[in-house]
């Protein structure tokens, strides 16, 4: 596992590639992910690294993200081609692997899936997904107060509320919705239903 020196090194490097606002957000996600990891008995260092790197491709311009994908045979779906900002997750996980030498699959998946989620996420994936939404710099989203509380009490409930709010929001803007977001939402609604019916 990563030593402390490596963590600081990654942090300084990430700081150079992000604008100040995105870096603040990144630090927020990093310590929120660490707190959630404490709560759910997940490796704290892994949560910090995943949080630190989740948006490492966010400030790469769209053309370059598309170029990186094409060069390295990373598949781009229609929604991603029309909304290249979505590619920062795939490109970020690629950069985590090749620039920061992250080999831990769970960390790479947490970066890869942090924009849409996916059905049956690992705890670490959920933690990064949720930390991205609730970190202290976030102020706009509805239900934040409730979601922040639920994140530390019922993680799947927090996840379901976030996904529902995102779907409602994107719908209200008439934005494209990555089908994975809806699939993830339906998976967790059903999962929670199953638990409630047991
Ligand atoms: Fe992101
Ligand atoms: Fe983020």
C-alpha cells in the first residue's frame, strides 16, 4: 500500500493539474471519503487516494480527453462523445494507473465509476461517489443536509437519494442522461426494497 510520502507527492502533483476551485473540491472529497471509510471500516488510505485522484482528469480539455481515449483504445459511448466532460472519469482512472502507478483495482474502479455509479458498487466506490456529492464545498444540491446524515447511517439510502436527485435535476434541464445512472438508481431502489421486505 501507498506510503505517506507517496500520498503527499500525488497531492502536490494533482494540485498542479487542477484549477484552485477543483483542487479545493478534491481535498474536500479526500477527507470526506476518509471519514466515510472510518465509519464503514474501509481502508482509509485507499479512500484518500481515490478521493485525491477522482477528478485528476477534470481540467484536461475536451479534445485532449478524446485524444487520450482514442490513443489508448478507451471506448467512448455516444453520450460521452456529446458530453466529453463525462470522460474525465475514464481518463482519470487511466492517469491514476499510468502516471500515479495505482494498481489497486478498487481504487481504479472508484475513479472510473464516480460520475455515473454502477449497480453493485463496492463500499469504496460508494464512498467516493457519495463524498463527491456531499463534501463541504458543495452547497447547491437539494436534500444535502439529509444526504450528509444518511451517508454516515445508511449508505445505500444516501446513494439512492443522490441518484434520484441527479435524475430529476438532469431531467429538468433536458440534459442527456448516461443510461448507467438510471441503471444504478434502479438497482439500488430494488436492493433497498428487497431489504425492506425481508
Ligand atoms: Fe468528477
Ligand atoms: Fe468531483
